[in-house]
């Protein structure tokens, strides 16, 4: 039995072309990019190209891209880096209740260091209310951090509207675009964001790599100290082969973005249609909100997450409940708790299915059939 992977929001399989580029680069570009000799210069060229490709993908300039060890580090760098550099202007940060833990725990850590935070609510569809943000803004607000797409529900937040609102305010605007990048078009100038987080392993690139876009007007304190790499914002010898792979993943993602969008939309619709045909009782969390097509969060009344996931796994289907970082834990999802109430059964009977490179029509149908049978059995 070949297992079927429906958990691309947790991580994605590496694209074969990315693996090829990385394997070649591991041997061909082993030089240290900071070395002045030819080996170093060759490795430096890989970084220069990567920076150009990454910058172009969000309509930014090369010098504004900082390579990091992934989305988590980029979020930490943006939030803590801005907070520490701007604390004389104010100590208030605004975020939302549905951010990834890379953001939430970073903000909570700053609260322990004397910063103040406001956590915006979301409605039943998982979207924030721009008016609540407006009233939360204060003279001492130095940073607003709101994710572009939620990793559990796929719900898209009003980033352009927030960017517009903050034009009139001194607070910097950071968005965690980890789940949006590669699905939605992103232009940092149009969106008016100052900082933006991207992760490589969500777009068929290698793990342990990402980048932070930092607008030149942002004062950011480096969190690590060492060499001059990444314009002193992120010292340490760069992972050149992984960066070469990431570059390839970005290029493929950009070239195929529109096709992937409609392909995954097709998979999602086909998947839900099969559940309906089997007369499975379910509802979609965030159904009426604007969502990306590759993530769907489904509540199955009368069931619970642990039994569902175990049975799916036994039948060869991999999915997850909420964020992969908390998968395996029985705690109700903080995202669904914010959308409904903590006592709502949706927080303990919902599964995230996410589509991507490992899927085709055949395995999506096969997975939906199996899932339908399991849910009907467990919901009895
Ligand atoms: C929205 C979001 N932000 C940040 C991260 C963390 O990224 P990384 O795994 O690259 O550290 C994830 C990963 O699950 C995510 O979904």
C-alpha cells in the first residue's frame, strides 16, 4: 500500500529538479562565499543569483533579502529585531490570536521582557476585523504582525488593507507569508509591508532555509553576532547547496504558480465532492472566507482528532490536525479556538488536508474514499 500524502502545509516533498540542483551544488560549490579566491567567488555567485531570484519573486530588491534557517527564524528576526531596535519609540506590538507559534511565542517572550501585546480576534470564518486593528493602534505601537494565510485553515488575511492603514502610522508591518508564498501573487510594494517571511520547505525546497524581506526603512537589531554575512543581519557561513535548491524551488514555484493554484483547487473540490457523494457529515472551517485552494480544514461531527488521524494513518493517508509543530498533541487548536469557542467540538474534531506535489487525481480520490469510510465508521 502506497501511503497518500495530504499534509503539504506541514512540509512538501522536495521537487526532483531541486534535489538535482542541490546534489550538484554540494560538490561543485563547496567554497566559502566569503573567501576571495575562485572557489569562494563561485559559491558567492550562487548566493547572488538566489538573492536576485528571491527578491524578484516579491518585487523587492536584492539587498533587502536576508537568508535565514527558515520561517521560524525569519519571524523571530522580524519581531524581536524590530522590537529591540525600536523600543525607545514604544513597546506595543499588535498581532492576532491565530498566528503560527513562531510568531505567538516570540511575541509572548517579548511580553516577558516588558513589551505589551494586543492579540486581535478573528471571526467565525477565521479572518481579522480591520476596525479592531484600527482601534488597537496606539502612539506607542511599533509593530503589527499579521500572517498572510493561516496554516491551519488556509484563510487569507486582509494584508493590503492593513498595509494601507499603516501608511499613516509609524508602526512597521510584518507579515508571515509562509503559507501564501507560491500560491498568491506577492508584491511587497503594493501590499505596503515592511517585513515578510518565507520558508523553503513549504514550496518543495530544502528544510532549514527561508528568507526575511526587510524594507530599507526598517531599523532592525541583529539577533546573532559574528561575521559580515547577510549585511551583518544574519552572520554565519551560508548553506550554499540548500540555497541553490531553494532558488530552483522559487523559480519553479513562480513559473507554475497559476497552474498549481487551479490544479490544487481541482484536487480540493474533487476530494470534498467524494465525501459528499459518500454522504459523510462534515463542515468546512472558514468556508465563507477567502482561502487558498491547497488547504482545507474539515470538521467531522461525532469524531475526535486522535482517532481520525490514527485511522487515516493505518489506512495509508497522512493528514494532520492544525499546525505540524503541535501535531500529535491532544491540545485543541488555538486557531479553531479563536474562531469558535474553546468548548466548540470543532476544535477537537477537525482535520487539515493540504494538497501539493505528491498528489494526482487518482490518489486524491483514493484518499477521499478511505477517509469517507473511516469517518462514517467513527461517527456512529
Ligand atoms: C505560517 C507559518 N509560519 C512559520 C512556520 C515555520 O516555518 P519553518 O518550519 O520554516 O521554521 C510555518 C511552518 O509550519 C508556518 O506554517
